[in-house]
């Protein structure tokens, strides 16, 4: 582990209605009874951010958003700015998740602009990078993710809290995961790229692993070299499963 305090964040994606807040409260109550050494966050759909922030007020669980626009305001129908997320109670935000890159064509330059907007609004951006299966099989995985680091992390992040999340695209929402050796190799290359890009700031930021993290594989992944936490998808929707992943790091 390369960071003093790991970060484990649940990404609810486009799941969750009002009654789902009970799962978030279950996590908060359990952590109050038995604290974890990790920082813990949940990123629900935008419709639930304010309600979740109120429900979890005073708890150790940090609430975040799943995306933000690069502008502070403007005529951008349907979009949400970083300042709006902060106003709703968010402290974190996921930037350039693989689904945003693949489904909406988000570029490294856009990721950098969004990350800067998030940091300027006082949010902690979690910037995602990751390769496709074709890129992995052709031996280009490290080249691809290094390039994404250099293109997606703005200078503005120097001296400000942020995290990087490695998400192999081919492992998102599947039962496939890289081997622990592959994760270590990739995270080590990412750390080097982060230091080259941001200097001292690149040494301190946690590198999360994301890609089919579940209660069964969490311990092995979370205790691997240079894995500073996890970005958890569907397993974070159930409080019991998410807690099992959190407990795996203690």
C-alpha cells in the first residue's frame, strides 16, 4: 500500500431510488460501530446526492457525484456543474469513468477540464483511466494508461486532493479481472506516470482499482502493491457486500 489512508468508493451508476438510502445508512451505522482505516465514499445518482448527504450527515461516509460539467454554469441542458454538486453536499466526484469515455466519447482533454472544474469547486476528483481488451492483448495497456494520465490530470491538481482509478474496460461489469500481478504492474506504471506528470502530488494520491471488485477478490486486490483503494460498482449497491469489501482492507 503506497498511501497512509486508502480510499474505497462505491459508484451506484444509474441505480438507486429513495428507498436505496437505507443501504447507505447501513454502511454508515456499521462504520460508526466499527471504524475502518479507509476513507469511504458513495457516489449515487444525482437525484439522490442531496438526500444521501442529509441522511449521512455526521457519519464517516463521504458523498460524491458521478460526473460534472467543465463549466461552472451556463446553457447546458441536463448537465450538472461541480459547484452544483458541492452545493448538494458532494465532496467527491468521479471523472471520465470508462462508461463516460466509451459511451459518450469523453477525451483526455475533457477529463482534465472536468477534473480542474471539480477541484476548483472544492471537490476531490477521482480520475479514471483504463485500456480495452484489444489494447491489453496487443501489449499496449501500459502505453495507453500512461498516455491517459498525462492527458487527463491538469496542473491544477498539484497540491490538491485527488485520486486516480485504474479501470480495465474489459473488466467493468463482467466477472473478469486482471491477475494481481497485472494490477501491480499497471499501478506501478501509473504511479511513475503520475510523478512524472505532477511531481510530489503524484506521489501522494491514491490509485484505486476498479473492475468487478467483489467481497471474494477484495482482500487480494486491496493488499497488492500500489493499490490504494477501490472504485466499486454493482457490489456497492448492497450495504452488506460493500461493507465486506471495506473490511477486506483492515
